[in-house]
C-alpha cells in the first residue's frame, strides 16, 4: 500500500475503533433504559380526604415521569417534635427528591433544618418560608380569602362570622385576605378559631358564616341543620360538594388540586434534571357554586378524570 | 467574490454581496467548476497512475456506496414508515370497531329495554323495576343506571333503585331535550357528571348518557317519556386503555365538533398542562394526515365511529420514528466506515495489480533512458495492452540498439579506415624508400632535390594528419597526392609523369582525406611498374551536377573485368605500397556519404585504368559531412 493509502486506512480504522467503543459503551451502559426517579412524599394527610385529587395528580405524574413514589406518613398522634424528627430522617434518606405535603400542620416546615439537604425539596400547598432553595407549588391563600369575601359581598352579606379550626399559616393568610376585603367594604365580622370554645358553635341567625378550611366546613354543615346561616367556605371534599349542590353551602373557593399534585412531581423531576428554575408556582383558585358545579372549568377541577 | 461597500443618502455605509443576475451566477458557477476540475486534472497529472487509479476507484466506490446506502435507507425507511402507518391504521380501525360494537351493544340494550320491557307494560299498573334491574345486572359493568322519565321529568322507574336529587330539573338536561326533540334517534351525550340521584357516599360519577324518546302506556293512553341509560365512562375508556401506537403514539376520541370525549391526557389538557390539536383534527376527513403541532411533526389517522359521528384520532409522532435515532445512525456510520476500510484494501490491491505492469514497464524504459537497457529486457507482462506496449517498446529499443550499433560500427569503421589510411602513410617501406632517396640525393650533392623531397614528405605527412580532421579541402587532398607522386616519381626514376587537372571551383570543395593517394599508389604499382618513362597518371577533379568526380587515370596494363569486380569485394592483398586498397577507399566514401557514392573503376587491359571517385559536392564551410548524401 502506498503512503496515502496507509494513512487513510489507519485513520478510518481508528475512527472505526472509536465508533465501536462508543456503540459498545452505549449498548451495555443501558443509556436507553428509562430512568426511574425516586421521590419521597412526606405528608400528614394520610387519609387523603382533603387532598384526594392531589393524590390523583401525584399518581398521574408518577406514571408519566417514571417516578417511584414513596409515601411517608406523619400520623396525627405524633408530636410536633416527633414529626419534625421523622421529617429530618427522611430528608437524609437515599432519595432523588422530597415533596413535603403538610396540610394539617404546615408550620412544621418552618421548624426544619434544611441546610444539609442536597436533593431538591418541593413544598406542596405551602409557600416555604425561610429558604429560597425550596420549590413550592401552592395557591395564593390570601387571594382565596379575598375571593370568598367578594362572593359574600356580592350576595349582599353585611355581617359575617369567620370560623377556622386549623391554626396555621395558610389559614391565617386566608383570613388576612378575607378581613382585608371586609374591612374595605365596611362589613362587620367576628372571628373565632378555637373549635372547642362555646362561641365557635354559636352562629347568630341571619349572619353569613365564612369557613376557612374543610374541617370547619364539614362541622358547620352538620350544625347548619339547626340554623339558616348562609355558609361559605374555602376548600372542598366530595361531601362538601354535595352540600354545595344541595344548597347547604352557597359558595366554595376551590383550587386545582390535581394540577397541584401533578406539578409537584413534575417540579421534582425538573429539579433533579436541573431544568426549570422557577421556584414558586402559584396556581389559580376558583369560585364553585351549585349552578356551575358541572360546567367547565369546575368539572375538571372538582371531578378530575383518573 | 467579495462584499461591496455602499453608502446611502444619510451617509451610512453597509457591506453587502454584489447583486448579480441569474445568468451571472450561472457563469460564476461554471467558472468555479472549470477551475476546480482543472485543478483536479492537473493534480492527477502530477500524481502516479497508481494513486490516480486508487483514488478514482475509491471515490467511485464511496459514491456508489453512499448513493446505494441512501437509496436503500430512503426506500427502507419509506417502506417501514408505510408498514408502521398501515399497522397504526389497522389498530385505529380495530379500536373503531370496538367502539362501534360497544355503542351498538348499548343501542341494542336501549332498544331491548324499550321494546321488551316498556312497551309491554302499563306503567300505571305495573312496575318495570324488576325487569330493569335484571337488565341492569346483566350490563352492570357497562351501565351506571337506567331510568325512565315521563315528559315532565318525573322519574317512573330506575335501576338500581335510587332517589332523585332535590332541585335537579331533569327537563333542563340536554340529554332529555335531545331525546324529545328528535324522537326517532337515540342520543349519546358527551361525558358528564351524573347528578340525578342521591348518593349517600357523595360519589360523583362520570357517565355517558344514552337517551331516547319512548312511548309509555299509562292506562288507556300513551304518553311520551325518555329512557335514560347512564353508561360508565370507564367502560368506554377501557377500549382505549393499553392501546398504544408506534413511537409513543396514542388514540383519543372526540365528538363531531372536536370536543374531547376521551384523551389519555384529558385532565392535563383541561388543566392547561398539556395541549391537543383536536379542534383542527375535527376538520380532517377519514384517513391519514400529516400535521405540525407544537413544533412536532405528527401522523394523524382519523376514523369516524358510526351512528354517533364521534371520531377516533390516532396520533403518531414522526420524530425518531424509524431510523433517525442516534444508535441507528452510529451503527450505519460504523458499517459505512467498515466498508470504506474494505474498499481501501481492495482498491489498493486492485490498483497495485493493475498498475504494477505499467510500473515495471516504466522502470524498464527508465533503465533504457539511463542507458542500462542492455542489462535487462523491457518488461512485457500484465494485460494485453501493456504486453503489446512492452513488445513495441522492446522493438523500438532493439531498433535503437541496432542503429546505435550501426553508428558505432560505422564510426569504428571510419576510424579504422582512417587509421588504416594513416597507417599507410607511415608505411616503413615507403618511408624507408623516401629517406633512402633523400640520402641518395644528399650523397649525390643534390641538396635542392633533397630539400624538395623532404619538403614533399613533410607536406605529405602534414596533410595526412590534417590536425586530426577527416574532411579537408580538395586542394589539400590533391596537394597530398601531388607530394606523394613527387616522391614516387623520384623513386621510380621518372618512369612516369603525372598531371593534376582541377577545376578552379573544385579547389574549395571538401573531401574526405586520403582517398586519392591510394588510387595513385595503385596506379603506380599496378600500372606504371612496367612503363619506361611513358607512363602517365592523370588526376582530374571536376563537378558534375551535385557530384564531385575525382579521377585517377593511368595508361598502364589495365585489368580484366573479373579483376575489376574483385577489387571492391575482396581484401586484395597488396604486395607493395600502403596496402590500403580501393576497398578501404570505397568503404570510407560509402560510410561517410552513402551508398550512392563510391568508387567507379573503368579498365581495359593494355589500355589503362581509370578510377573515379564519386563524391557529393561539399563546400568548404560545411564540415558536418558525416551524413551528407546519406539516405
């Protein structure tokens, strides 16, 4: 072979060997294997009564993104200290991302030390205070309070009482938004947060009631049999929707739980893959009433297809 | 081509490509092509034939491989796409049939309820709940509930048993209104949440309502009513579950207006987390389409479900469908380079095989060029053309050798002849005799004669040498023979006389030296020896046309014709004189000037002999006479 022919042959053979190496590596490295993400979700809503649609969204996202979702439940019987310890243990476990869904005790998040956590943490339903590294998927609770107040004013309410049984940051924000509008519109209102107090159950006649959370709504609905108060609230369950349809509840301010759950896992995957640096996603909230209960967009929000 | 700079009215400058017409672009392209091809041709002319053959073969093979590969790839890719497309279409068709079968089953159920149950009872007196319950139980996996309403929306019968929700106006429901508007048809409503019956578990069920107008017998009259069958939404969506099309494709179901009935991402679409091109797809007719949506090219297959006007849409993303994935491309590249390597080896072998004979031939010719041809023959191998070429070159080389040898031989003969002629001039006998005469003259105290003889001798030898020249003027040659005759006359005691006659114009012509003296010598030895003073030798030189005739005539004994014949053929041994002979003179003349020149002999016994030298006319300024007259 001539010199140029030898050169060409050696060059092509070298490229061939490199290509073969790349092909072999790609073949045996399982590069095409679909990655399964390990995500842990820490929740205190073990029954899922108030967030069943959230779980539907989580399930759907887990299928779409090949996520092995590990649920760590914080029981209501655990003390805050115990819950915090459990949280911190899970945060140190071998996982790709962590979702924190604290519906009952969202303020627990403020007590956690996340400085040593290397995996992405997503807060579901709560805007995480104190750490800019935590992604959150939530609704604007203050806006929910405002919307509730506006609906009541639209219905001609001139006096109202505020009831809540979960004393946490989210509910406080709702109250703040509600009170802000009421004050602007000059509507009288009183507020009672202690469900065990006798005042809590006292609902004056002709006064509208604003319930800021689902447990309060459920309690008040059952108590409504004894009164004719117009009941308004924030949040929903299937039972509450039935009451809404029947007229026992006049308005509900609802959020798209399915989207929230879906976006939480999607955000976790984006964080694992270093995509999408948006740290706080605020979803819209909606007004639900009996007349439009089965219309869009409420139909897909309240009754998601799963 | 360089960009030009221009300035607009406001003084701003900009650089831009010069504007050219299409014709100018074509001409530019042609000149670039000519330039490139000229460079390639020039390059190939400077390269060895082996390299050119190798490169040509390799490029041709690569081009053929690439073209073939691309054609095969395109063809295979197209066929595969068509196969996948037809399989997908078959799949969509099968799902369409499943949905159609499902809907027809439900239609049959509705008809069965109507014709076998409702029509056969008097609703005023009989209850149809048990029959409905029976049918419901049979179709419980598909049916959520069955209900019969009168035209006012009052519930007449239901299965399973249920209480109507308070405040629900059935007559406002679209399914109710449609049924009464078009009583001849059965109506499938889009999926919705069933809200007719009290649900103690607060379940909200997604159903598809099948409604139809019915005639209800009530006592002696009939009234219109509506039969409602709420189908479980899941029973329809199950027909689409686990159906997946190629390359991550999927199916969805929509009504004639494009509203989604089922979509694998329906909830995400409703939440704004996903998108679908269903509104546009509603405008497609049945069959295959290609669309671009969200930057992605997709193949769409549409089938209309009978009776309802619903449409099943299959979506198959085109990207990475067949052979565009990186792994396949790497494999194709690997195979291509592997074949390229094989091509290099094969072409190297072939080009070597083809051009080796040419190389050998070239080396052989080079050997001839450098003068080594005598050591080896010209290579004659390889293909027929190369062998023929080699044989032809061998023939030419042989001819060249022969010609060279001839020239060398001729040159040697010339040298030998001249050497012989020179030798004859220093013949010891002649020199001895000449010196003897000189001594005798000195002894006889004839110094003048002695000087005359010495001078003649010296001049004789001087002209013989002529400073090494082979061509001398005719006058010098005749002076030479005159000097010779002077000496010989003295020796032969004036037995003969001689005369030299020369045209004036002949004096300055050129002639090869030492050609006349041998004739004079022969004339003396063979003609004058027996003469008693009346011998005469006449030497004449004249021009006859383009020839110079130098004659040496004597009136001696003469020769017979057979002797004359032998004179130029045999090396006649000469007993006296220089011994060079006529043959030498004749050969020298022919060597120098060609066969048409030479010696003519005319002789008659007892009369005399005349030997004429026929030579070409050569002017004295022309010394290149080696080939003059030679043909």
